[in-house]
C-alpha cells in the first residue's frame, strides 16, 4: 500500500512499511524516554520521602530542645525566686544582728494621741556614752595596804644575755 504525503506542495508516494517502521522507532524512543523519566521520578520520590523523614526528625529535635529550654527557664525562675528569698532572709538577719537594738533604742510613743509639733517636751537631751566632760573620774586605786615582796634571782653568767641582740645584762644595784 502506498500513502501520499504532502511536502512543499508535492505529493510523494511513501510505502506504509517505512512509515510504520518510523512510527515504531519513534514509539521506542518515547518509551525509552518515558522509562528514563519514570526512573528519574522514582529517584525524586525516594529523595522526597528521605527529606520528609529528615524534616520529621528535625521537628522532633526542635520540639525536644524547646521543651528542654522551657524546663531550664522554669528551673532558672525557681532558682531566682529562691535567691531573692534567701537575699531577703540575709538582709533580715543582718538587720537583726547588726541593726539598732530595741533594748538600747528610745521607746517610741505607740499611743494613738496626736502630738502638737509646736508643743515643747520636758525631756532632757540624752547624754552620749562614756566619760562626760567635767566629771572627776575614778582616780588611782590605793594598794598601800598590801605587803610588798622583793625577790632577787641570780642568773648564771652564760644565760645573762639579751635574747634578741645577745648583749650581756648590766647590774643595777637599786632595782625598784
């Protein structure tokens, strides 16, 4: 069978077997390209699945570290509260230990009476601690009623030296 084709307005007679052979050749090329494309698609799908698994892994890691960070932040907050509490306790104990003592401080008026700030009080100013100017003081204590005992000790010549400089002792007959 002969088929006519149109090429630049000319009709040619081409045998059908040749056309079928060309078509089968083109079909084989298309099938080869399709197989290559299918192989490439399979490779890309495998790569997408691998990347999905990696994304899932990294999301899990991110959630793990978020939870870890949250626990650490909560722990830090609790520790900061404990530090603040302990600092307040230290401040309280220091004020108890080193602050003004209630026994030595002047008693405060705890009454609910209103005091006129212009009114004069009959209180004398408190004196400072220690000896006051103009006071006589105690003086020396008289020990004349006690018996005086004089004791003389002889030191050998080889031991009669100063322990610091090594100079010999000098004899003083009236040693009172």
